[in-house]
C-alpha cells in the first residue's frame, strides 16, 4: 500500500518491487545495446578484429551496470524527494484551503451582521428626534469609512486569534 492520497498511482518509486524482474531485463537489454557499439569500436581500434577476451567484455558490462545502478539510485532518491515535497505541498494546500474557507464563512457572517444592524438602525432612527437622527446617520456614515490602519489593527488581532486556533487544531490532530 502506498502513502495516503496516492492510491491508484503507479509510479516507478511505488512499484519497484513488483517490477524488479522487468527492471533487470531492461538493464540487461540497455547494457547490451550500449556495450555492443563500444565493444566493436574497441575491437576494431586495435587493427586486429575480434581480439578481446570474455573477461574484458564482462568488465565492460560490469562497469556499465554499475553506472546504470548509480543512475537508478540517484533517480530513486530524487523520486523519493519529489514524493516528500508533493506530500508537503498537499499539506500546505489543505491548510490554505481551510483558512480560505474559514475566512469566507467569517466574511459572510459579518456581512449578515452588518445587514441586520443596518435594518435595526433604520427601524429605530425615525423614533429619534431630528437632532439625534442626524447624529445617528453621521455615525453610520463614519462607520462605513474604515482606514487601512484600522483594518491592519483588526487583521493583526484576527491573525493572532487564527494562529492560536490553528495551533489548537493541530495539537488535536496530533493527539488523534
């Protein structure tokens, strides 16, 4: 069984044990393809065709095999590194998605609160004296003008609360 979230994906890293015999056959085939031209050129360079021993051929194949084995090991490490990075990226994605979803819910909640409070003010304002009505309308207009400094202060407090809440959630997840 692979890592959670990777079911159904047949990658080289996850199926290396299942396809070991295929891998060996491919290596032998590649070695043969790669070794034949170099062996032929080695043979004909000396001017005396086919003057090579079985030991020389075996050594050459062994060198090629070791080279391919080193490449395989390097690619395997790279594959594992990429799988780890992918898992980490997915974790970050989920975290940002949850944060975005929470902020969206909070925004809709605050919009509904504003709508209800505006309706209450609109219902109560006619019962006030003319002077108080003007004051309430001016106060409502001022409330709509939020400066960047005020917004940053609000966000700073919200961010601290959010981080505290996330730490609590992360602690709960680890306990499970």
